[in-house]
C-alpha cells in the first residue's frame, strides 16, 4: 500500500510541525519587539509627508471607540 505512513515519515512530520511551532513563537516575539520599537510619528511623516495635517492635531485623549460606536448606532437606525 503506497499510502501507508512509516514511523520514520511520521517522526519527520512531527519534527516539521514542532520546528514551525517554535519558529512561529519566535516570529511572534520579533514582531512584538518591532511593533514596540516603531516610531509612529516617523511612520506618519513617511506616509503623509512633513506637511501632514495629522502633525498639527493635538493628541487624542481617547481611542475614538466611543465615537465609533455612536456612528454605528446611527447607521443601525
């Protein structure tokens, strides 16, 4: 039977899965470090240029979630 998986094949598959599981954990750590180290203001300047209106606005005191939910409530009506 050509579809039978040998113990050796099974062991290789398990090693492959374990390798990618560990790699995934490490990649998550790298991603988190990169996000935490990102300079948001610099990224905004790179995307929108130095004359961006975004730079002239004062920092928000909230996340905007309350305002977003208010808009969603109006749309539901």
